[in-house]
């Protein structure tokens, strides 16, 4: 375990927020491996490559038995607060679904437990309403003295239905620009993005201003970096990898197998 993840933080939330924003703006793509509880966070924090921690809302919801997007905020807040406590000086950015009813109040409470950045979904609300919700996040951070690093998510692809691809691209660009104008740090565009679509998004939204999700069969982080993407995260897929390993070893044990000797004591 690194000293950062095993001691009290020596930096303020404002400092950690500035660190996260600088990581977004750096030429090197920020790779964040999503976690869902304290032990998964500690496993990732033990790696020297870890620069920031991102929580996966889908995975936290699944941990408590909720479908994605339906977990009560208090449960999410408790878990992400515990992850912050484990992270020390490493900045933690949280998946806060759509920001709940009042994105400003949600942000204020998140900052209260040490969160310094977040994803919030627009769920394709009307653009003016979505931009106002972004503005409320930024204003709440300013009121708390924390330059909160919002990774404003647009669902232009994942909720775009069967509309033509070019419409989703145009929608994502329009929304992304509006969210940056409203004070967001970067813009999260989840979906299966190939090189051509990614290039269009970066050209339309801005260099080092687009955040993507790494999915099976997607581009590599290095390929996204070369296209000017700021950040890559992995959402619920990291938990799926862990659960796949658990189910596979359980199947082996039922068949009179043994625990693999390569197993590491990470808990």
C-alpha cells in the first residue's frame, strides 16, 4: 500500500480538486480504474500508477442490490466517503448519477465527505435545463471553496435511441460546449466510440476536454490519447471482471478444485 492511501491527507480538498483538473488537462490521458468499495479502492491505490480514484455508480448500486441509477444518495455518499478516507491525498471523483434533484446541494454534500470531482448524467434533459444544473454544481463548489472538477456526462449516445449517428455526434458536441461554457471541467461521452467519432468529438468539444469509457472492443487508452482525449474510465466493467473471477473460482471449487496459488492477499 502506498503511503498516500494509508495516512491522513496532507492536502486540502481544494488542492486535490486542482490536481484532478490538472490531470485532465495534461497531455497524457488520465486512466482511472473504477472502484466500488473500500477494499477495491485499496487494491487500486496500492499501484504506483494510480493518480486518481473514480467510483462506479452502477457498481456501488449493485453492491447494495439496486439497479443502476436508483440507489438512494445517502447510501452512495456513505460509500464514497469511506473511499475518500482510504484514498488520502489521491483525488476521488465520484459517479453521482444525474445529480439527484438539486445538483448544487448534491455537490455541497459530496464536497463535505471529501469528493473533489464527479460525473453527472444529463439524461438528455432539455439543454438549457442541463446547463443550469451544471452551473449549480460549479456554484456550489465555489461557495465551498473547492474548484469542483465536473466531468459533465451527456447521454447523447447511450440514450439517443435509433437516431442517425451524425445526430448523436452533433448533439454531444452542442451539449458538451454548453457544459464547458457553464463551468464543467471536461465532458463525458459514454458509448462505443471508434476513432472517427472520437476525432469529431474532440474537434467539436475541444482538445483534452473529452472523457470516454473503455469498453470491450473499444480503442485502447493510448489510441484515445493520440486523438486528444483527456480521460478514460471503465464504469461497471471492472466489477464485472472481479465478479467473473469470483464466479469462475466458485465453479472450480464446486468441481473439487483449489484456490489458485497465484492468489494475492489483497484484503
